[in-house]
C-alpha cells in the first residue's frame, strides 16, 4: 500500500506544506533585508486556494517590507483567519493595516486603523513578554486619534509596563507620549532623571520637532544638531539620528541660516541612503541650500534628474518653481 505523507495529505486538500528548507531560506533573505528576493521565492507558491498560514504570512510580510501594504494586508488577513493564535502574524497584520490607513482615503482609514489596533492588542495578548508588540500597541495609543482608539492614558500605561521589561524602550515610549501631549514639563523631568535618555538622539530630536512645529527654527537647529551627535548602535537609534540629520537640513532651509551645517547634514543623510522615503526631499532641500549660497550649478545637477524620476507631484511642482 502506498504510504501517504503528511505533505501529500495536505496537498490533497489544497494545502501546501512549506518545507523547513524553504522557511530557512526565507528567514535568511529577511535577515539580509532582501525582501524582494523572498517575494520571488514565495510568489509562485501562493494562490487564491492556498491554505498554508505560513506561506500566506511569509509572502505578506515580504510585501509589507516592500511597501505594498494593501497586498500585505490581504495575505495576512488570510493567514490569521487560518491561524488566529499566532502573535507574529497578528503583529504583521496590524502593521499592514496601519500602513494601509496612512495611504487610504479619510473614509477608509478608520476601518484600517481599527483593524490595526485590534491586531496589535491580540498580538500583545498572545505574547505579553514580546516588547516589540507592546511598543507597537503603545505607539498606536499615543498617535491615533480618539475616534480610532487613541488614548494617551493607555499609552502611558503600556509605557510603564514596557519599562518593566525594557527600561530604555519604556522610557522612550513615555517620552513620545508626553511630547505628543505637549506636556513639556513632564517630558523634561523624565529626561533629567534618566541617564539612559540623556545619551540617546530621541530626546533632542523630539524637542527639535516640537520647536520646528512652532517655527522656532534656530532653536530646532540646536536640538537636531545635538541629536545627530548621539551615535548609538541599535536600529531605532540610528534611524532617529538620521531623521535628525534630515530635519537639521530642512530647518536650516526654513531658518535661512547656517547653510553649511545643513549641507553637511543632508550630505551625510543621503550618503547613508537607508531612509528611502526621505531621500527625494532631502535632495530637494540640499539643492535649496546650494541655491542659497549662489551655487546654482550644483543645485541643477540635483534637480534636473530628480524632476525626471520622482513620482511625487508636490515635489515636481516645487522643483518646477526653481528650474
């Protein structure tokens, strides 16, 4: 009698059993941040009849990291329907829903946002010791409007809980909530009482953002400069330092001062190149600084190819005002 393997049985029901070798290969590609490669590897193994939660979630996560939120959310929704008690799939689905909310119309955004919150809450419930899930839920409560479930008190409660597991991340979340609530006195007290925060770029960056929003650009330049001087090893810290460099360059444009400091900041930001979403505007701000120094040739060397390649209509309009 022919032996029926588990894999064959799954396939007979329209299911695909993802082999360990495939899972390992995908994990390696993710570690290398080659999400396009992972997508190529997975795409022909997933169709409308696929019932393998891992395949759906793996392709969904790859799409998510490639910025394809709608495709990711659809795949991850199928994955959590099959395996609702998988915290990691819930977390990825939450991220995809949040990204979709940012890209959606005002009428659709609320539905995406509510799905995002529910998925993050489910991930935390399933894996309460996972600090990444707590952090995501806390940030949601801190940033979302009340109609979508945003709640500063809930965010602070999550921050306190997170601090018990990861003191730095808990304090950073608390600081973000306080600055977003414009409770500057409490934020400054937290910074002054924390050696962890004093060696990080985030406090200076958050101060700079607040000052830039009130159009006190000279003071913002000072804070963004301090943030850019804090060199840290973790990914979040590196990202916030790079964002400080970008904002420093922008602030010098808006303040019409310290052009060389802005040029140095944006040149370093663009040389890193990892924050792709900001690269085009960073190039534009750099060209503005060159123009401010009467270096039109350098500015045009940036703007002419940028006009041909960008798909950002607002940016195109700004470039055309100069060229």
